[in-house]
C-alpha cells in the first residue's frame, strides 16, 4: 500500500495563488481613503542645537491613544 502525498511545490503554488487572490480582492473592496487633515503635519521644526527635540505631535498623541487599555 502506497501513501502518496501531493507534490509540495504544487501545494505551495495553489496556496500562494489563493493568498494573492484574497489580497487583490481586499484591495479592490476597500474604499479609497483620503488623508485627513490631522495626518498632515505642520511645517517641520528646526533641529535643536543641543540635542533632544522631543515634542508632543499629533502622531505621538495617536500612538499614546492606541496604547491605553
């Protein structure tokens, strides 16, 4: 009695094709999102002379919101 398994390269081909098809369908199905005004940053600040330079920007505030439990 022989125990034959499908060729692994054929299996990986079909798995890759299914993944690519699902990704393409997701891209088409998602609505086009225009960048909101909050994403657009202000004019870049000049670099500080003595190092540092941390400031609380909209990007940092958004990150802090995502880390709250």
